[in-house]
């Protein structure tokens, strides 16, 4: 639910990183924060368990610049990936404008990716949002594991599993190393802004 | 869903919140939506909070409390208040999608503040109901 403030000429946009537990959602935000921390006033907010897993959400706000004279404030959130935290995951999705789905490339996480995507569609339905109507970008994370001899899914399989019908933009990435993290979020922001910009005029 | 508030509405909201709440001597008032967006942010000029993080956490916090209410069969908990040593926070829901966050010191009476909040909510509702959703 983007908020457009005509007085301060400001648009606030909510992007949420979604995906299976231990897939790298928080690592994505940490990498983005490390790249932009010198030019933002806020800290990254994380509500974690003692075991360092996301309990509620991570939150990172930053200003993107101006579009059509409106200053765009982007707010990045992650949801907890663990299945048991669905109540809080659903809360964070309230008012979402765009999604980055961080899928885990490890072979043994294949089913987790599919379950997490189905769960996302269900949670969006709760807010009367059809997943096919929402700006969405896939990120196939942990591609760097291949160099360590850990079996990973090939991109075609992941596309077939997750993106066959949605046909959303997708990126291979390594959030840990920062590969393709920024292009992923840039694409998500631009796709979301395209959906919102017509409403500015 | 996006929504737009025009200059007249935002001026009206600022005026109502300033007249009815800021004049009580409270530290700050933030009107947010349940997605965590900041709509109006007023303070006494002495504080500089990270308002955007505060809004995200307030929306999450209120959402969590509402979900707890629902689990035990309550429609909602009408009062949400956190007491600190010197500063306190009061949350008041406005319609389904908005939240008024008031931060105030111990020199302000909670009872009187809540009375004034009840009054200002009527004005805020009337102004927001003119909102054009897209």
C-alpha cells in the first residue's frame, strides 16, 4: 500500500523479501545495508531470536531519489522464513507493494522453495491480493555453493518449479558475496515503481 | 492498493494533531498506516527519533497485538500503552488501516491525553475518509 504524500512530494514504497527459511533474505538486506550505510541516517532494524534467526522482520529504509518530482522512500522488509512463524510473516505482508522471492539453490531445498511460494500466494490472498498482480522478482540465491562442490539446482529447474506461470524477472545470485544482490533489488524497485507511477498523475 | 492524501487533508491533519495533542506538551505524534508508512510526523523540536523505523515497528507491534486478541477471541485490545522511566508510548487505532502513535513524558496525564486523542480521532477520521484510493 504505497502512500503518496502530495504535500511533501513523497512516495513511500514497501518491498518485502520472502522465501524459505535460511534462504538468505536477511543476508540480502545486510549486503544492501553495507553498500548504502554511508548515505542513510537509519540503522537496519532486526528482530531476531537468540539463535540469530529472523523472528519478526528486518527493516531497512532508504531514499531512492526522485521520480516525476516525487521523492521515493523505499522500505525493505524481510519476513521470517520458518514455517512456524506464519502469523508474523502474514503481518509483514500487509500493505506490500512489491516482492523479492529469495529461493535457495541447494538441491535439498527444492520442496521448501515451492512450499514458501505457495505460502506467499496464500498469505497474499488473505489481503485480497493475487500473486500474479503484484510486482515480483525471483532471486536464485547461493549459486556460489557450486564452487564448493555442494549440489545446486540448475536455473531451468528452478524456473520451471517457481516461475513457469508467473514469468517474473529472475536473477541468479550470491547474497553472501553480494553477487547480483543490487541488480535484484533495483529490478524489484523499478518494477514496483512502474506499477505505482501511473497513479502519480 | 495505493492511496493519496492531498495538501488540504495533510494540512488539516497537522492542524488537528497540533491543536489537540502537541499543545498538551507531548514529545511527538506520528500518524502512520498499518503498512508502516509515515503520514504525519510532529515533534516538539527537542527530539530526533528515527521515525521510519519507529513506524515499521509500531505497525508490526500493533499487528501482533491484534493477532493475539483474535486468538483469545477478542476483536481487539483497545488500549496499547508502553510505560518507560521518563517516556511513554500510546497507540490508538483509527479505522482499520491507521494508527496514531503518541510519545509523551510523565508530566502529561495519560487519562487526559486519551480524552484528547478520542476528540482528535473524530477529526482525523473525517479527513482521512476523503482519501482517494487507487
